[in-house]
């Protein structure tokens, strides 16, 4: 079939032609905005899940919904930053949000006050004032404390948004990369929004450990947020995710082909897009058969290996790769640190730092105390293909003084 008509979108965060199995999260977002618009409070949410389950796609859907209701949207993909970089990133985005609430020529006293508070927030890392250039306001007095300063910014922006009968929603992806101070500051500021019933909220997405990280940052985080987890699609929805885009191009799937495709992909949304894309390139059509699905497997695995999987493995050291490969040898389930160490012929205490590094990199997470699991579905299969033999680096011996 023609590449031009291929309806599948195996790109990071790309919106698929058919979004299925996420109705609950979309409805929760609608309710959140509706209640805040009416001056009520509602728990916000942070979507959690493994890589490739569609968290970023959901944030894109939330953005569309918010814009349709004339909310101002602040988007940010979080990366590991110190406080100065964090202030710089969020300052520039909130400046844009302020200007979207109202053009400067129509600023009221509340809007000018919000600009003054925002300028104060940014001055500690931008003494020249370039982040708030063109606002022509004197900086308000700050605190030199991230949580207190960010709370002041949210309060001023929230009051301005309320006056304009609008709202501001922050859509943050990769939330697990916020450090404790940054996460604590955001939670504290949002808590104040709830107390004052102001129309500013944050909806995030991150790996499964974010619920625990948020709770560690502020004990009341579980009352501010829901943490809905999303995962692989059930067989019915997974089949719809494949069949609906094809039907738009007058192509059908044989039932056996759909069943096999779900088995191969495990129902993971990103894998469905990759397999659908690969099948489209080999199938003559107009019906996709079981043989077509089987014929597409080499290209499907090659694409995943070269991009989705390899980019993560390439960031690791030799010892980190060995640790991951040992876990893969044990299978896809969560594993005890001691069991991984046994496979590597090492003591688990020696491998503790390596395990912690992999968790910090977002390659592993801890579903329960003492256990670690891959954050990437089917990563174990890739590791066994990419590293056929486990090779554990020799222990470094300390030189005598």
C-alpha cells in the first residue's frame, strides 16, 4: 500500500488517528476545567505510566480541550535543571501566559501587579530583566525562596485570570525529573490556588514513581492530585486503535491479523503505531492478513530497536548495561536487587549505586520496596536481542596508598 496513505504515527508524542481507552482521563480533565470555571475546587491529576502508553498524547488532548474553552495553556517538558534554570524556564512561559490573558495595552491594575511579581521572580537569575522585557513595571518585593516566590506569582496570575474570566492550566510532561525543591514549590503554590479558589491548575504526566515523589515532597499532595495510571490497551481497544485508522483508508484487517497484532504489541499504544506502520508497508491490501502481520515483524522490531529502545541504552555505562541485561535475563517482572546481583556474580551492596543511577535516569522504577522494574515495556526483549551475552565489568580495585 502507498506510504502516503499510511495512517499510523509512530513518533514521540504524535497524536494517533484513533485515541481509544482514555475516556476516563479525558472526562476528568473536562470536569476539572468546568469546576474551576465555576469557582469551585477539584483535584487536579498527574497521569502516570510506563514509556509508550500515550501520556504525552493525553497532554496534547488536554491542550486542545483547554484552548477550546479559552483557557491559557502553559506547556513544559521538564528536564533536570537547577533552581536558576527552573526559574528561567517557568518565567518565560508565565510571561507568555500573562500576555495571552490580555494584551499589555489593556492591562488592569491586577495584570500590572502580576507582571511586577513575575519580574521579581525572575530577577534573581536575570538581573538585566530580559525575561520580562517590555513589561515596563517595577519588580515587586520577593522572598528569595522558590516556594514562596512561586506562590506569589501564582496568586497574582490567578487573580488576574479570575478578573479576565479565564483560567491558566500548566501541562507538564516528564514530571519525575523535577527535583524535590521544585516539586515542593509547585505543590505549595497549587495548594494556595485551591485555598483561594483561583483558576490556575497543573496537570502533569510522568513515570509511575511520581506519586511517591509528590508525597515525599508534600504530604498533602495526594489530596491535591489524582494519580491515574494508564497502561496497555485492552484487546478490544487495541484492535480499534489498529482498525479505525485503516478503515479511513478503506482497508480492513482480518480478525486473525488483529488478534496476532495485539499479542505482538502487548496492547501498548506506541507499539501499535509502530506495528501498524510496518504492516502498511508490506501488505498489498485491501485486507491485511495474518501473513502480512508476520511479514512486518522484522521491520517493526528493527524500528523499535533503532529508536525507541536504543536511544535509552546508549546513555548507559558498561556496568549499567550489565545490570539492565541481568534484569532482562530474569524476565520482564519486577526483581529484587539481590536476585539481579546474583545473576551478575556481585554483592547487592556493591550494585546499589548503579541501581540508584538507573532509577534516577528514568530507566527503572520501584513498584515496591526492594524491587525494581523497567520503565520501558518489552525492554527485556530488546536487551536480550541487543546484548546476547551478559558481560559484567571487572570490579575496580583500590590502589594502596
